């Protein structure tokens, strides 16, 4: 699935664990309830997508684009979000325990409506 074009794809409930979705196009895709444990989504475009209630534990989301995506109640435990574009994404109820994010990204996440403590760094 590397660089796959999955625009508006319905992947609701799909098990994509450990898949290689490096630089995939998932804009407006439905990934609600999907299982994406340790999935490589480096540089993926996931704009305006529905990732609600999905499991992204340990996923690599570095440099991905999650602009205006629905991340409500997503599990991002130990996921790597460093460098991801997070503008206007809905993180309500998201589990960010151990998730790696950069300090400047915190301004795009309302941590008061999330669960767990992310690992915030300057690098």
C-alpha cells in the first residue's frame, strides 16, 4: 500500500496493523474503528478523514497530514506524531499516552479534552 491512492476509501473496522502506508493518500477516508497498530503512515495525507474510535497504538504518523480529521476517541498510545500537521483536528477523548509530539504541535491539540500524557519534545 506504499503511496496508495485511497481517497474516500471505506476502511471502517479494517485491520491494517503493521501495514506499510508510507505516503499513502487517505483524504476523506473512513478509518473509524480501524486497527492500525504499528502501521507505517509516515508522510501520509489523511485530511478530513474519520479516524474516530480507531486503534493507532505505536503507529508512525511522522510528517503526516491530519488537517480537519476526526480523531475522537482514537487510541494513539505510543504513536509518533512528530512533524504531523494537526490543524483543526478533533482530538476529543483521544488517548495520547506516550505519544511523541513536538512542543510547537501542542498549540493544535486541546490537551484538556484528551486522555493520557504525551511525550513532548523540542526535537
